[in-house]
């Protein structure tokens, strides 16, 4: 998903007609009337700010998506409607309004985090809440895997304040088709929290469907990823043999339905003590005897004294995901993943609310660049308090982590009937799409080229370039490289 913020080139007669009709509706607005302008998808727009002008000349692979944002100014109420017109099928286009969450102080891991009203929940357009006369819309264009390659012109038409505003965009559907899955994601759903917040037993399934629509995975493998077949820590500590046999039975049941699916057993979370390390080792040995095809999943970097067994997955913070640790995990037939949570180090890419949009976007690509095979997030529905009213998750002392554990908002308290996606969740999906493009290039024997393209935005371990335009250029370059023989 990409766009350019500078040059505009001829794009066909159809788009030219759309632009000539719609552009005056924005440019010729009288003083004090509502206006609309396009904004990069990789900035978080706060009330009263004026992000750089952006020309939404988009390109997307088949099976992928493209995004941009529209800022409405001079509005006192939510838009009545917003929809796509022109040559891009309306079924491809999803338009949501961004709601702001108040951040009172920056996260410990984000020294220069955004404070004040920060955008995150994505709600129906009619449920927008203007602030400082502003509403921000997020436009996501999802391209089917079977879509024909080619160029299309379109516009987003917004009815607001008794007027109709239109913002034109261009979309080139690339001939590149994304793989079904090149990179694993495991975003943990805390089902009981979701059920209580939504008042529906079906809440976890609805959240799972939301993740699947974004090509993101949970512990059930609904999007084609790995499946957690056993997670009872107490049982694994007391009787690792019995726990391993239960994991095996569940894995066999899984393989009857989905032959070849990877089966994981996530039992031990952040093992620190020597006793924890011994429990991890005993359970790994029990799995090797009773369930040799089940891989232990542990949220820790591999280290001396901690051996999770053959084929284990070690999920660790980006700063810990070094070449030495990746090689150590691989030496045991396993793999290394990234583990994103509250406790990244200051300045690292993270999924925290007050992090820059490009910092959220960078988590998955940084994982891939550092040798990680997947991304684990500890909880998307940890509703210990109302996330619409309180961004802060306490850490220790005076430190906080904003938005930690919440990538999906409960809809019921806002009069909505289902889970609410977030800007951070969609930026995570956008980052996974960048990984998929880079992995495709690597699969063709051009891994060094993929890494050269990514290096300007990922200059070192866990570090990222904050420039939105730099990330857009990287996407363009990856797609262009894949289009070359």
C-alpha cells in the first residue's frame, strides 16, 4: 500500500474527469465551510494539527491493501455518509472514522510519545466525534487476489454539514500476488474479557474474524497460522508428562482437520528464575517423548540454562532479537519470534498507543529484518479498565504503557454491536504486508536486495525511520522489484 506526496502523472481519462469534477468541491470551499484533504496513511493526526499534503497515488498487490486518510476541517458534526465512487468497486473500500483517546503522559518505552488526543479506535463514519472542528477518516482499499492488474481512478465522497466533499485517489493494482502466509502472527485474544465487555459469548469469534480479515492470526489458526494446543501452566509444572500427552491428543485432533498445521504449546510466560527454567526443560523433554511434532512456545530469549526443547519457538523483545539468539534458536531446530508488549526499550518500534504510526508499522518488518519468523502480541482485549476512557496501563512506580493489551476496542459501551478495530491493528497488518513483499523477494533468491530496500527505514536493531514518506517509498520499491523478472 503506497502513495506519493509530490508528483502527479497522467492516469487516464476516467480519473482526469473525476479530478476535474471533484477537486473544485474541495478547493473552492468558502471561508468557514467544511474542507477535505488527503493525508498519508502513516501519520497519527491529532486535533488542531496540519500534517503535510499528500497525493493518494496508491499501489497495492493482489490480495493486499492500500490505505490513506482524509482530514475534514470546519465540521461540527459527524459526516452523514462517506463512500467510494468511480472505477474502484465500492466493495473493495472500507471507510471508518478515527476516534481519539486521551493520553496524559507518554509511555515509558516511548520517550517522545504523542500526548493529548491520539487517534486509535475506528468506528462507523456516522459515529465520529469532531474535535477542534476536525474529523479524520481512514480509507482502506482491499484488493481481491483475483483482481485484474491495472490502473483505476476513484474518489471518496463525503456528505457533511449540508455539503458534499470529494477527495480523488488513484489505485494501481500490481500484478504481484501476496502469498497466503509468509510470516506468522499470533495476537492473543483474552476471550473472557471480550465476552464480559461485549455481553456476548460470540465476542471472541467476532474478534477472530476481524483479525482474519486483516490477514492476522490468533491462537486457533483461523487465518492459516499455528495453533496453540495446550496452555495450562500449573498442569505442565506438576505433571509435564500428562500435559504433553494432552497436547499430543489435541494436536492429533487438529491434524485430522488440518493436516500439516503447526501445533504449539504455549505454557510458560516470561520464565525468569532457575525453577522456571527447569520447568521449561522438563516440559520440553516430555513433549519430545509424547508429542514430538508439538513445538513448545516460550516468551523468552534462548539463554544458558533455558532449553525449551527441540523445535522450540522463542519469542522475545525486538532489542533481544539478535543474530546470536536467532542462530541459537535455529540450532535447536526451532525459530525466533518477536514478542511485543509494554516493555520495549525507549525509542524502539512498538505497538503502544502514543508511538508514532511508523513505529507501529515497523514492528513486523523489524522482526523479519532481524531474523524473526513471527510476531506475538500478548493480548488484544485486556480490558482491565474502560480503554475508551483510560489509555494508561500501570507498570511500576510512575511509569505507564498506553494502550498496552488493547488493539481491539469493545463496541457495546459506544452503542456498537461488535468489536472495534484500531489504527494500530491496521498499521500492524500493513507492516505484515511489507514483510510478505520482502519475503517473496527473498524466496526468489534476492534476500540481499530486499534487505537493501528496507535498510533506510530499519537502520538497526529495533530502530526505525519515523518518516512516513520513507516508508511509502520502501513499499513502492519492494513492489517494483517483484514486478521485475
